[in-house]
């Protein structure tokens, strides 16, 4: 989808909304937020911004709590931790939405980068599979209206990758479907470098291999038993597996609030 078309859908929807729920990934809050969106919503009189820190099952509670506090104290933004798949924080988010809404009935626009879990949140709040979910970014194509309860209606939107999102952040957020990657080894290498910046040595520790940059995929392939004919390690298969593990949330690495990946919004 074209950027212009995307923003038109979002702006039109926000005009009709009481609350904008910006969904971010609990592992990398600083790189998920949209400055453009937040500015516009903050300037609106009838509409309030609420951040859902989703996938909070993948990080320690203290980490999410620290982000909630930081957003409140530094930016005066209300944020609620949630895990759509584990159904944690769902009642809380419902009650906060109603508090944030100026009307008794709340229209909620659910927005955010691809793969952050927008459709999953809608499903966990509605208690049924109303919105389609996939571990592939760009899954939701159009806008979809879902009635959550008598008082809450949500609008699911497609996620879109901002033009300015740096390459390394795209891989951290898994916004490019693995099947569309021309160079999965390059992508996995970029991810490894990012991981080592955030938590040195942690990726190697996770897989139980030596942290040797030149032998990374060879070591991974041997460890994962991905061997091609002739006994050679299948480095490409190892890279793809590492990317998959990351998208599934199996690699316990997340940004440190004290040295965020993005300083200025
Ligand atoms: N661990 C974990 N995974 C989650 C959570 N919420 C969503 N996911 C997973 O993240 C992936 C993306 O979820 P979706 O709900 O399709 O995300 P989306 O934001 O609607 O994605 P697009 O439609 O592509 O923009 C799926 O594999 C979900 O199972 C969560 O709270 N915890
Ligand atoms: Mg979706």
C-alpha cells in the first residue's frame, strides 16, 4: 500500500474515533512509535492517545512498568501493558479505553507498525477471531470494524513500514516477511549486530554457541543440525531459522530503557 493512501485511511478513521490505540512491541518501544501519528492525535480535542505495550509476555514485568512510568512522566502519555496472546491486561485496557473516551461509547482506531499485534489485541478483547492474524507482517490489508462490547467498537488497520525506518530496526521488528528477504543471511547478520549492541554475547549464549562473528552461521548451522550434502553447514537455513525464532519471540533480547535504540522521536 502507498504511504499516502495509508495515512488517508488513518486520518479519516481518527476523525471518527474517541481513542487512538497505538500498538507497540514491548521489546522495542522506542522504535515502534510514530511521531507523526502521536502529534496529530495530541492536537485533537475529541480524541485521546493510548499506547498498548503489547507482547509484554516476552519481557520482564519491571521492563514494561518502567516504560509505562517513563511515558507518563516524560510525555504525559497513558500506556497499558498487554499480552494479546496470553490474554493479560485485557480487562484493564477495556476500562482505560472507556476512561479515555469522552463519550460513553468509544470508537477506537487501532494503529501501529506491521506485526505489533493489532489484530491479535482486537481478537483477545472481542473473545473471538474477528480479525485475521499471522506471523507475517503486512497481513491485514484493509480497514475492519469489530464490535468488542456494547460500548467499544474497534477499527483494525494494516500496519505500514515508514520510509524512514532504518534497515536494522526493520529486522528487529520483523516487519519484512522472511520469504520476501532477498538476502536472509545479511538480514540475520544485521540482527545479530543489533542484538550484540543491546546485549553483548546474549544471542550466542541463547543458542549455546561461541560468539564468533566470522563463524556465526557456520556455528549456528552445526548447532541446529542444518547440514547439506557433503557435510557442509547450511548457513542460509541457519540464518532463516534464527530470523524465524526471533519473529516467534523465542530470543530473549529487548532494548534497555536506559539506552534506547532511538533517542529522538
Ligand atoms: N508473544 C506474543 N506474540 C504476539 C502477541 N500479540 C501478537 N503476537 C504475534 O505477533 C504476530 C503478529 O500478530 P498480528 O495480530 O497479525 O499483528 P498485526 O499488527 O495485526 O500485523 P499486520 O496486520 O501485519 O499489521 C502473530 O504471530 C501473533 O501471534 C503477544 O501479546 N505476545
Ligand atoms: Mg493485522
